[in-house]
């Protein structure tokens, strides 16, 4: 099984709050899939870490399934676009 790493720059403030909310909703929406996955594997469904940068946080998400990584990436891109449209 290969790790699928997604790196996302997240700015402080409203974007960071949106990221946290989006991540929570994503995990909640995939809870059944994650439970099924973890029953068959030693690795967690998703790992998340933050790497502080001067102007932002680099969020590093490590998925075990390419499909989940793609779904998260596409969903986050849409959410971020909506946030940008509000500005």
C-alpha cells in the first residue's frame, strides 16, 4: 500500500477555520469507509500534520487511498474558491 501525500498551504484566520471545519466534515462523511479500511489495514485511514511556515501553515495529509485523497483535494479546492469569492 502506498501513501498518498497531499500538501496544502493554509493561511491563518478565516481560511484556517474553514480548513478545520472542512476536515471535520470530510472525516465525518467518510467514517464508515474509514472504519472498514482500518479493520483490514494496520495504517490509519488519514494522518494530518502541520508544518508552520512564515505566512501560513502547510497542512500535510497522508491518505492510504488515492480516491479519498482526490475527493479531499477537490472538495477543499471548491471550499477555498467559495471563500475567495466572498472576499
